[in-house]
C-alpha cells in the first residue's frame, strides 16, 4: 500500500499492485462515511433527521463541498467530480431538497434544465 496526499489536503492509501486474496485493512469506525457517523457528527447536526441513509450521506457531502468548512468529509467531497453523470436520476425528495437549501436546489434545477435542453 502507498500513502498519497492530494491538493485538497486529503490523503489515502492506494494499492501499488494486486493485493493477496483475503487481504483486509482495519479502519476505525469514525473514519467511515456512513449515515450513522454523519448523524453523530457535530458539523452535520443541522441536517434534518427525517432523511434516509443515502439522502443523509448525499446531503452531508453536498453540505461539505459547498457550505460547511468544518465538515470532516470536506476533503473527500471536494475530490468528487463537480458534474454528476446523470442528475436526472438523483432521488430529490422534499426532505433532501430542504436539507440542501435554496442555492444548491437552484443549481440542480439549472443543471437539469441544461441536460433537458441537450436531450
């Protein structure tokens, strides 16, 4: 395994070659991006508790990327592509729209309009 740092001050472990079958890496639970960890995070307590697990993670990543500099997932969120492969397939429920806020919802609507215009 090789440890690398990126421009966003994030870091990770990468396999430099194929790993042996059954190879495992232990990771403390607090470092796992899960809905339960997001809900326990002080930086994400403002997110609605009515969101499902996937919606909670999506909202936390959007929040980390665009608004919340204190989020423990900010470096990861910043490393994600800025354009999703198909925003028309995003499950935008009313609870998720509320969590994302009006600015991000407007950006998503504009992106959807652009995709519809091309299609």
